[in-house]
């Protein structure tokens, strides 16, 4: 069987977790919402539009790096088992699979994603296009379900691309990277990580404040997700999109700020909140890294930075790490 999926979360689980996250975040100070809730169908489509914007350098820079490096990486690492955290449509995975240059050996691919329909559709296309590939998917949250990744069938390569690591605060990063380290059973196993780098503040802030306003709509859409999941009555257009670079913390922050006091009822939570113009809802942190900072982060989790690859402008890095 070339495709098999194991579900470790379902709609009931996701709804319960969303309700818990929303209650905790909107009763905190400052108010927050986890960035993972950006990605309903509308949010995912908006993010695809963001990746094509002239201001948003991340996706095209990483893609160009992967195109250049994939043949070398696949030749040097020779993975027989690829585990990917949050692959989405697996467009980045394809660049690595294409880089195998026709190697005949079979390869097992283990994608971990919360949306079963996306996993199924992506797996079907991959299996059709790559006859050497077997897919064993995990439907779950990579922050919670990595323990269910099956034992490797050979040299393992774990992928965490797209700079998603930057959306996690330092304690959550350490927890996740420690779990990734546990997936590397052999001294030959490797971890490939995408990292957005510290750079000129005007470049960083432009990427999250595009002239066409797509990022604004993407940010506001998280309130539609909460409306649906918590039976709430947020008015997304009553909130301004605010994104800026917090230099001491080396992160872009995205916030939603009301122009007037908002009273919001979250009926499924039996909760009513007031948000004044002096408050905001913090929806995303996107941390930026240096080589030294990335190396220290990896070492804390028991990983050793092995190779470091950047584009010519040092906007983005692909780091290969080994178990230390």
C-alpha cells in the first residue's frame, strides 16, 4: 500500500483546542490569538496570494535556495525516510524529490498536518508523480503528535521549512526541537530547517505591510475563524492591521487594533470581552535569526549545526543539523 494515513486529531479535538486557546488568549493581557488559526480555507488562499507579492521575499528566496541545493543535499544525505512538519501542498518537498535525479531506491514520506483533506490530496499527487514514493501520513498537530511518527526505515531527513520555526516563542521552539531531536535515531539522520534572517528593518516591515493589503485581510481573517469556531460576533473590519519589527526581540509582530471600543460575545464559550482602542490582539510573532542565534537554539535541543546555506543577500537560510 503506497498511501496510509493515521489520524491523531479530529474535528472535535480541533474545536475543543480552538475554544481553549481562544478563551486563554482573549482573557490574557495582552490579548492574543495563536497564529495557527490563520489557516482556514480562506486564510490559506490569502497566504498563497501573499507568497506571490513583490514585498514578500521569503517564499521565493527559499524556493530558489532549494532548487539550487536540492541535488547536492539529496546526494549527500541520501535519505530513505523523509518526515515533514506542516508541509501543506508539499511544493517544497517536490523540489527535494526532484533533486534525487532519478535514483531508483524507494523512499518513505511522512507528512504531518492537521487537515486530512489537504494531506490526502497532496499524497495522491505525489504518489502519481513519483513512482518510488510511499506515503505514511499523520493527521495531527506537529507540536503535539510527533511521538506518533513511525520508526525510520533507513536514513531519516526531518524537514521544517518555510520559516515556520519563527512563529514559535523560545520555550515552544525548544520543546519542538527537542522532539525533532528524538526523531533522529541514527548518527546519519539529519534535520533541514528554514530560517528567515535578521535584515534591514524596511525590508522586514514591507513584507508584512504590503501595498495591496492582502496581509491586512489575512490578519483580519483570524477573527472570522474565531467567529466560526466560538460562535462569536467579531467585526473584522473594525480592526486595523498593525505589523512592525521589534528589534530587541528580533521579531515581526502582527496585531489587530480596534478604532473604537468593541464588545464581543463568544457564545460557545459563554464569554463576553471588551477591547478598547488602547488595546490590541497580538496575532503573530515571526522571529528572525542570525547564524549564531540559530546555532545556539539548535545546540540547546541537542542538535549540531552542520551546514549553513544562504541566498546571495543573506535574506534566508537553510540549515542542516545533525544529532549532537
